[in-house]
C-alpha cells in the first residue's frame, strides 16, 4: 500500500493536464504494415506557444513528425514541426503534416482508440488518444463502424 502511494506521488507531476486539446485520428493498418500516421486538430487553449518535442506510442518503435511535400510531381516526406501558436488551432491532415509511426508492432484496428503521449518544449508530458478509421480515411472518423463488433469506446492495446 505504501509503495502504491509513493508511485502515485511520483507519477502525478509527470503527466500534466494538456493546454492543447488534441482530436487525433489515424487509419487502420493492413496486416504486415510497419508504419502508420496520426492526423488531427490541435487547439492551443493557453497563452503560450506550444511546440511538440516528441511523440510516444507504445505500439510503435519510433514516432517522427513529417510533412508531405510535392517534389516534381512526386509526394515525399520531410521532417516537420508541430508548433501551435497561443490561442490558435493547428491541423495535421493527409497530404500535409502528420505524426509518422515507424515500426508498428501490431496492426491498428478500425474503430479503436489508442493512447499516446506528447512531450512539449515547455517540459509538460501529456496523454492523448487517437481513434482509427478505415484504410482510406481522409477526415476525423466520427462515424466509423467498428470492425469485429467492438465499440468505438473501447481502448485498444
Ligand atoms: Cu511520414
């Protein structure tokens, strides 16, 4: 019991309440796919600029911030940055800025919610969730039918 209380005291300051509301989403991944992308709307409700330093997702080896650019008619990805001005919105969407998940260990399932973490330049670490739409999802999957009968409310591993 004493150990639990101590752990709680240590863990609490690490996950701050986020000043940035994140409505994140992704696509289901086909079996064998090793990468995925997170998109979504970032809304900064604070009076300071918020910059993402790192994204962590337990289901992937590594997460990077990418921007898709058109280069002589070919789409390619370069390093990007998530910088949300104070009081402003910032959107990550297909064909533009995204969080790239590399080394995805298990397929992302349609109609699931997954937890991930953001480390901010301010020093805050915040916890968020993304929801998964279908393979060709282009916008936030508000009305996605869960595959396999499990509810959208289900938190996936
Ligand atoms: Cu990418």
